[in-house]
C-alpha cells in the first residue's frame, strides 16, 4: 500500500510540475522537448512498480552512473588531477617559449594554476629585465596572456627577480 501511495504521489508531483512548465514556457520547440522529457519520466514512474514486482529490483534505488572498469571515484579524481597537472606543465612550457621568442634576452618561469573549467591564474617570474621598465613590461606580458590565453589581467601576476 505504501508503494501505491508513493507512485500516486510521484505522478501528482510530475503532473503539477509539467502543468506549470506548460503554462510558463513559450509555445515553440522547447515546449515539445519538455513535454517529451516529462512524458518519459511519467512512463518511468508507472513502469517502476511493474519492474520491481517481476525482478525484485527497484529502479529508484539503482546507481545508473557506474564506472565501467571498476575504478573508484577517487581514482578517477586522481587521474583528472594528473591530466590537469600535465596540461598546466604543457601550458607553462608554451608560455615560456612564446615569451622567450618575443623577448630574447629575458628569462621567464611560469606557473599556471588550472581547474577543470579554465585557467585560474598565471604567475610569471621574469629575470634579465633592465631596472625601471618593470611596470611597462608587466603590462605588456599581462596583455599578451589575456589576448592569447583568455586569462584576465587581474589573474596574471608578474614578478621580477
């Protein structure tokens, strides 16, 4: 009896939510897609008790996001971090080479901080620049990094040694 109450409650919630979305969404192609998704979800709600009855498997309690090769999520996260480290190292080398080609007598050491979405920041250590030209030089480097790599100027730090 509790299962029947849960199914009826789920159907009522989906019906009310679908009704509100139907009222508020414009009448175009997106409305069709939303109706399709809610229709499929409604069918899943109706079929779940039948599948549970015949297979003793409750689809609502299944974990459909599983790793295919039995790796743990921690291993996947470590692998993603290793990939980010390799990408940052490659980007460090690329920036150093490109800046070295533009400014031949100057030595650059870069440190790129990345996350999965984008570059968080760039720190560039510069040596071999003449005294008094640091500010102009730093502005040129920040402009270069912003134009070539899309990193905002306030996320680029230039340090002179």
